[in-house]
């Protein structure tokens, strides 16, 4: 399974173990940062998640999933307040 499939299936622990490996193997890829952001949001770690969404967009400004996630999770936080 890919790390994305682990996230989608809710297998957070496995995903958390795989993502750092992908970050190391593909340091210029936005994908692992975006996935880690999703995992961190699922764990309620909003500030850390936003850092990884921002890192993903810094690595690839055209990577829409990270921009979308940053916007969505920011909106959710604003509506909870």
C-alpha cells in the first residue's frame, strides 16, 4: 500500500512511519508534506499540520491538494471559533 492509501484507510500509524522515509527519498516532493499535514490534522495537531501544508506549497506552488487542504483546514478552524 502507498502512504496515501494508508491515510485514506485511516491507518495513521503506518502512514506516520512511511512518510519520513518518503520525505528523505524525495526531498523536493510536496506530496509527503501534504500527507503528513493530513495525518497531523486527523490527530488534532493543527499548527503542525499547517506547517507541512505550507512546506508542500513552498516546494511546489502548483500542487493544488496542499493549497486546498490549507484553505479547508483553516476554514474549519475559523468556523469552530
